[in-house]
C-alpha cells in the first residue's frame, strides 16, 4: 500500500462526496497501512470526520497531529501499536477499539481512560468502571502528595530545588532482574545507520591493575572508555544499561587466523559498531522506543547485478520489541526486520555452519530457528521459520554444540540447562526439550538458573549460575555418552573455576577457544580471566578445589567519569578470537576496551 490520496479517501468515505470536508465516516481497514502512510496534511482536511476505522493494518504508532478534533469513534484493532499517548489528540472520542495489538498492556487501558475523559466504550465494553478506577487512583495519589508536602512544610527542615540531581541508588537492580521486563513502549520509525564520532570518556595509557598474575601472562592495557549509548548524547547518562557485544569475525578468504578489531555493542535504543584500536564509533543505529538486548554477526554471499559474488557482513540486533533488525553495517542501513516474537528477545545466535540460520530466544519461552534466505539486489530478506523449540522457562543463553552444531542446541535458562534436537530432516517442526542437565547432587540440583554458557573447545563447556562462586567446566561427550533414554542427565564435571561469591545473576561468561581462555565480569567491576589450556589437554582425574583465576583485571583509578561513578558492574565481557582486544560492558553506560601487549 502506498500513500493515501484524496481520491481514495472519497471512495472509502461516507457519505459519498467530492469534498473531503463532508465525509463523516471513513473505512481504511485491511489496507496494509504503515504509520508513515497516515499523512496529517491530507487527513486534517476531513473536518467533519466522526468515525475512522484503521483496523487490520500494520500501524506501529499514530501521528500526533492528525487534526481530527471531531472524531467520536476510532477502531485500531489488529495493528502493531506500542503506545496510546497520541490518542490525547482526540478529546471527543467516545468509542475505541484496540484489541489485537500485542505490544499494548493492561496499563495502557488505564492510560486511555485518563487521556480520553469522554470515552464510553473500549473494545466493545463499558469503560465507566475503568474510568472510576482511574479517578479513584488519581484522587488517592493527589491526597498522598498533599499530605507528604504538608508534613515537609511543617517540619521546616527540608528544602527542595528543582535543579538538584538526586543521588543514585546502589547499582544492584540491573543484575537482579532477568534483563528488562517486556512492556509496551513507543516505537517510532527507525533512524538509519550513520557515521558519528565516538564519545570518549577517558583514554588511559597506564596498564591495568592485575591480581593473581604469575608474571608469564600478557599485560592488558585499557585503551578507551566510551559512552556511546547515552540518551540524547548526554555525558551525564549513567543509567542506560549495556547488555551484549560481539566481535565481527574476519570473513575474507585466505586469511586463516585473521581476526577483526571491530566490535558491536548494544544497550538502550542504540547499537554501536566500534573500532577497538582507535575507539571511534564507526556506525550507530538507533531505534527509538527499543531496548536492545543482543547482537550477533553473520556473513552472507550475495550476487551483484553484474553477476559477481560478494561477501558482506550482516549484524542482527534484537530486544524488547520482539523484532530482529538486520543491519547492513558497511552500507549503513537496516535492510530487514523480522517480527520474531510477541515478547522480548533475550538473546540471538547464528548457526556456525549455515550462514543464514538464526536462533532467537524469547521471554515467551520459545526458541525459533529462522532461515533469513539470500537477500536480493536491493538487500531485501524473505525470512522463513524452520523450527520452534518450547522451553519450560525463559532462555537466557544459546549455544550450538560445537562438535555437532546441526544436531543439538544447548540453552541456559531460568530453570536450568537444556538440550534440543535441531536436525531439520526430522518431521516435527515444534519440539520440547530432550534433556535437562544437572550440575550437582541433591533435591535442588535441577531447576537452577544457568546464565552463562559457552564452549571452550569442541568438547568442554563452561557454564555458570548453578553454584554460587564457581564456573563449571564439563565434558559434552562424556556427559552425552551416559544418556540412554534419560530426560535428566548429570554432567561430567572436569573442573570448577573460582568466581565471585555474589548472589546477583546475569553476568554472562565468554570464551576464546583458540587461546583456551574463559572470561567473566563481576559486581565489583572486575574482569576474571582463566587460562584453562592445561585442563583441556589433560583433565584432572576428579574435580579438585576450584581453580583461582589466572588474572583479575581491575579498572584503573581514577577511571572514566571520576567521582561520578564509584562502583560499576561488568555484566558482559568478550574478547576477539586471538585475545588481542577485550571489550567489557557495564550497567553504568560505559564500554571499556582493553588491548593485549
């Protein structure tokens, strides 16, 4: 559907007229309309319009200046609306239909009643009870505020200045909840990728403070501290939480062992692509109303119009809205959007063997395998759904089994670590978990959160979350060998690594398989580094006491924003395959980049 025209409005309007100003009822349902198709200049000519039907379209938001001041009835069912604030422009509205908009919540019904005082029906039901509920709530809040203010004035000991900046609470809430709970947010049109300078908070030439080093380990030097995800580009934004980062692999043929120094980070409404050496933000993609939780890279082979094959990198990003955005980083634009889930997407993962296969894991307790397909000359995708994997709890981490990635998929979930058969030659396209892994003996062994999961080599898995203060190294092959027909399987533990004793969760771990390195941040702003090559080459006969980290990297002091940040959590840390660059993300809106010397 293209832009609306005056002729089309007159065809679908009632009563029939050759003048837009005489139309009182307009039916625009089922026309595949997008938000940008609603032209305010055109629609504002409908001076007498009282009834408008926009149901069964693809609207994500309503323009704020449609000029339909006489509108009495509005039908917007079965769209993709994520916010109701724009409805305040229809003060005379009496009937409203919003069912079938998956991003709206119960709280939006209360907001509608507050914004539209003359509303009588919502979704075909009497709105009077909801209006009364809003009035009572408003009355109660007003009373409480008045009472508190009177007490403060009577005490005479408190003065409030509007310009005062409140003291920040302890930064513990970021890791207590599983990322962010999916709620309805406004989702305006995406802004394109653009070249923008980085916001460098601090550049340090001093070496990192290292604990536990035996002198033979390489020195990691902090290069850059960046604040490239700030709201409105404000240097005082210390609230935006950063969630995931991924290094771009070196896709060029004939470059065995080559590695990229380009890293993608996500947090808030932005995805940034950063050059680690210079600290320059090469590209920044923003989607207002989104909160990005995960990013993943792939490389696709496309055929140009001249018939030449070309490889180009694609970055997938997803989060709160349940959408997967496919970003053509080099060209600088979003070339596709997949409406993957109705709830937030916690994590993404591309298949290591099929460049177009993408796993998405959501708060709807489903993991879906997609085939993006090969884009056409205009870089357009036609994604298709291959498999649906049902989970008993929210999936937090995805990990194809390194030795057989086309056969099995591991997932760390709120309720434990599970495994699915993902072979595409099997008839069932919707599958349940085949095996749940148990990490220790006892009645409470199963059903414990696994928030860190990665293969260290083709056999050894590193996982975190089941036992406080440790990271577990276990053998996939030895564990799977004892499966039989069991649905619950105890892992064969090779070793345990000593980690922070914190009870906080959602600190993700990562690995550098080529270097035999395991990495994890903690609640104190430290980066724990483990060299586990000796365990990979000759596992101990039985697990001994937890192995201490090889190094603990601490922030240089003073660092970043000086006194403005006294403590921060490192919830994500990732290194490139050759362990040349290391990127750490914090809950205080800081991207830290380190380089091995």
